[in-house]
């Protein structure tokens, strides 16, 4: 059997390395790099693999030197590929010679800010937390039990009229679901889950098919508060609302109750707050109706509670001096950037 001479083997390897160098120098993109990789490093018929087979044809005495040379060339070729890979995948301006002067001032950045309604929601939540109320959330798609029935709003009640609600027919549900029309749904959800004592507040979106005008929008936000424990009265309700209003508006804010009606509170009131010498209607409130306590399995003989629901847009409009709540939803940056959120939670 004739042996391959060591010189030929070494010469072929050197030629292979030069070839790899040349091909890689010309490879300017990932595709060219890949075809070079297949040609030289391909596992089956790449040139290195072929050269390695030559190793077996060397005379026994030449094998150690041949092996060493093979390994050296293989390492060089591997390094050439690694360098080429880095060059090809580097960003386009990697070859730029002009240095960046990091001491130059940067472009001015326009910082965004928190939406005024979100600012209001966060502030209300923070104040209510300080008053001992836990912030909880409820779903925006509700069933009729939580939006109406458990709140003592029976089937024939006008509040359930399809013209006043966004009903959703869902194939898997026997009766239509709806976009919740009030956050009072969360009162029921929490009372069903937990036992008294309870102090919760829930802030979120509600939906009613109203025509949009300066004070109405088909989607708006409410703050719902609920406190249930033994011995709770309207006096507690008024104290909490007054503490809240004083913290929110600053100073000692007066709160006024006017008789009203809600199916799920008895007695029920409209809540007004005095603002710069004017009385502003903020929402509804009352003592949780015993029928509601019973519907969630509480004993009205041992616990009582109050609930209130305030309009977030109304509070925000007053606080920021906004005359038309539609401005909150237009997403006009010239409007939104007027509400600094510095110092906001
Ligand atoms: N859910 C009532 C509404 O949307 C407000 C309310 C909440 C009234 C809690 C009483 C108690 O108008």
C-alpha cells in the first residue's frame, strides 16, 4: 500500500487554510458565510473532513506530525470562521472610524405621563388604603346575578332594560352576560367569598349605552366602597366620605347627604361635596340593604354595612378643572400633557 507523503498532506492542509481565508474575506453576508461553512467545515464532505481522511493514509511514523498539523490548521480555520461570523453579524456602522463624543448633550426626550384618570384612580386608592380599605378588582364582563339580582334589582326593574345595558350573548351561557353597569358587582363578589368584617374599595370601568356628551360617556369609571362589620351606621359612612374628600381635595371638606333610592341600599343617599363654595354631586351611597346581606349569606341581625359609589370622571373633572369628560378619551397630547403626575403615587 502506498502512503500519502507528509509533505503532500501538509501542503494540502496549507492550501485549504489559504482557500478558507480567501473565501471568508469575500463573505459579506450570512448566506455567503454559510456556504463557506458547508464547503470547509461540512460534517460529511467539507474540505477539513476530507483532509482528515488523508491522515489515515500517512505512514505510521508520519501520523503524529500529520495529526499535529491537522489540529493546528483546524484551529486556525475555526478562528477564521468565528471572526467572520462576528464581522457579518455586527451592526452596519461597526466599521465607522469616527468616535462618538459621549460628552455632547443628547436629544431632548419627551417624557410621557400618567393619564389624569389613572392619576385620580391611584390617588383615590392610596387615600382609601390609608383609611384601611383593601383595593380589590372585579371582572368587567358580568352575569345578571352579580350585576342585578344579588343587588335586589329584579327582572322587571327598568335598570335591566336592554336599552340601558350592553348585553352580550355568549353561547355557553343560558342568560346573556353584560358589561357591568356599576362596580357594585364587586360588593357581591367579595361578600360571597369572604366573611365580615370587610373593608374594600374597587375602582374600575363600567359601561352604559349613553350618548356621549360633556358629562356622559358609554364607558366611565367608578370607585366602589364597602364596609361591613357589627354596629356600622350612616355616621360611619359620612365620616369616611368626609375623610376621603378632605384628603383628596385638601382642607376640611363638607359632605352632604340627600335622600335617594337604590335597590341595594336602605336608606339611600346622593353624596355631595362642597368644592370652592359649590356643592358637587359625587355619587350614591347608603346602608347595605338586609336583603343583599342575606343574598350573600350574611346575618343582617349581627352585621351591618355601608356602601358608596362615586364617579371617577366627575372627581377628576372637578379636581383638574375639565369641563368636558370626552377630553379624557380623545388622547390629544396637548390636553394630556397639562396634567403633571409629579409626586403622584
Ligand atoms: N351603583 C350605584 C350607581 O352606579 C351607586 C351606589 C353604590 C349607590 C353603592 C349606593 C351604594 O349609581
